[in-house]
């Protein structure tokens, strides 16, 4: 019983921490620099790239509205990288 109580408390702390982290994202397209080689070639995305895409997911629509960034993000390879990372391509 005590072990179950500790497990539930730990899970709650993790969930609350995750919520705070996801709401505190600073949109910075330079955070996606680790994805450049995967987007511009057929190379698979790195683990760092995937973690950055997931971190920057709330910002992707903002990036798509920027004409300078849109030409990189709105490509078949960028969609493939997002899919490979398990991050759905945004519908803005």
C-alpha cells in the first residue's frame, strides 16, 4: 500500500513538472538547427533533432507564418522528419 502511494505521488510530480516545462517553451527557430541535415537531405533525424522538434512543437505554426522559415519547414523532407520523430505536422 505504501509503495503504491509513493508511486502515485511520483507520477503526479512528473506530470506536473511536464506541464510546467511544456508551457514554458521559448520559441526559437535556432533550436531546430540539429534538424537541418535531416531536412535538407535524406539523412534520418537524430535523437536531439526529435527532442527539439517535440520541444518546439507549440511554435511550429508561428514559424510557418514567417516567409524566411516557411521555405524550410513546409517541405516534404520536413514533414518526413516530423513524422519520423512522432510529431504530427501542424495544421495551422
